[in-house]
C-alpha cells in the first residue's frame, strides 16, 4: 500500500483532473454572456414595474445582484438554475440600527425608534405605513413580513400584467411565480430551455459602518473595498426549537460579495476547480444532504493551502480536501467561515453522518492503495461509470484548457 508520506508524488499530475474538468464540469463561457443579455432587459422591466406598485420599494431598492455558485464560478451542471438578490437598503441611518444575536450565523435587527429619526425619512404616508408594518412591537425588523412584502409586490405585478399569477411583459413568454417554503422562484421560458431563478430580498450593510455580530473575520470585512456589503437574508432559523414567537426576528448572515472576491482572486484561483470536482463527487455519491455551500466553506476554512505561493497541484488539493471532508463527517462539523460557533452540518443526523464517513473512508483507502498504478484511482469516484468509460476510452478528447483570467473574475450585477 502506498504510504501517506509517499502519496504526494502520485498526486502531482493534473492530467486526469483537467480532463474531468474540461469534459464533464466546465460550462461554455458564452452561456453566461448569452443568458445575461437575455435576462438583463427583463429584470430592468420587472424592477420598473415593482417600483410603480410600491412606494417603499421605489424608495429602498438598490440593485439586482446575481448570486450563488453560478456567478462564483463553482457551479456544476447546466446553467438552468440561478440565485438573484434584490438588494434593499431601508431608509434608516445605520447608527440607528442595533445588531445582536444569541444564535451564531444569524442576527436580530432592532431599530432605535424616536420621532426625530422617523421625521427625517422623507417618505409619503403609504410608504411610511408599509415600513412600519415590517417592525414588531419591540422594534425588531420582522424577516417574515419583509419576505411577504416582496412577494406581495411580485403578485401585484403579475395581476397587473396578466390578471393572474404570471408576469407578462411584451417580447417575453409568461413568467410563472412558484412558491416553495420561504423561497419563491421565477420560472422563465427561453427559446432553448426553461430556467428557474430563486429570488431573495436582502438588506445590505457596509462593514465600514456596521459590523455583523459575533463575526470571526472582521479584519477581512474591514479591509475590503468601500462598495462591498454584507447581507441580512430573511430565511428561517435552521433549528427554531426554543425560539417560539421570536423566530421572525432572526436574519441569516450572508457574505457573498466577500466570498466571491476571495474565490475569484488571483491568489486563490485554484480553489474554484477543486470545489467544482468536490461537488461532482458529491453528486455522483448521491450525498444530497451536503449542500454546495458546505463544500465551499470546507475550502474557505483551509484557504491558505490554495494560495498561489503554495504551488500545489489541483489533484493534491482535491485529495487533501477529501481528507478534510472525511474529518468533517467524522466530527459531524463544518464551521461557518464567518463564525466558528455555527456548525453547518448540525441538521444532519448521526446515522447518515456515519454512513457518509464510512463511505468516504473506503474511498480514501482505495485511492491510497491504487493511485501508484492507476491514474484513474480518483476519477472512478468523481464520475459515474458511464462518464468514467468515456474518460478512459475517448473517441476524441480535446486538450484541456487552463482556467482563464476571465473565469477567475466573472460576476454580474444588473
């Protein structure tokens, strides 16, 4: 059996890694450009229609920002699902907002009400009443009502444009609004395929003015450019037991812009291809309880090994992160990068965790045993049997291309 201290020499070549990336994972870069060109005018029209329906939205809407793994460059699979943030900035001075929490990864937002701060909001009465309805009797922002407020505006746009639950604009097929739990999705038919866009309204805050509570990476937030914001997202608690009537006060913390900057930077450019292949392995092994963000966070927590100065092969980094994932399954823990006290795996039951731990332990043992004589020792677990056969016995495989600078920097804001 290949000894642990000797395995590095067999992980130095990226030939198979790059072939997998080229053949089964990478998406054509022109897909992003084409979809963005198709969707940009639609969302501009949607923004204008929503502004007309709600004075408060007209006052507070900042921008539409594409989010999620697709625009981080870590997406695996066809570009048919997207995440989109409606960035909202409520008309309060940030010094009048107090952030506190007793739940890592979440924050409560309390407004220091006084007559002077309300008198300077400069809003018409209807917008003022709408804003007031989003605040509970103890001056906390209610994330459930905030989410319902945005959904209501979309429903008004649908009724105005089509008379029922579809958004109908000139030059577009009707857009359906699909509700699933706390999220809502726009189902947009295009000429080639239908795409689903998960719409999430978020509150934006500058770390140069307001820091999120109990953040373990404050220095990263403070050193970022002036236009970067962290977000409060109206998503329910992962585990609401014991929170009773106060659940609506908890907003999930989101640091998407800072994560995107890190993962798309030149210094940490090797992280993206490794994350993509971790996700591919996850899909092949059918570990549906392991969200993509968990795998991204696993890499964030070990980001220094990805630094360009380390000069490690993709294959070595991938194997190292498989070992880290095995440790995470064994401990039942992946710490949230931005708060070490929040365990992203806390919802997964012990039996399921043990099953994944045993399975990955067998995978690692097989790789260590066979990597010396089998260049596909890792690929057989990343790919399905059919994909592996195509990889091993290709009719013609184009030469793999390295990650371009464009791939490391692309993101879009409407």
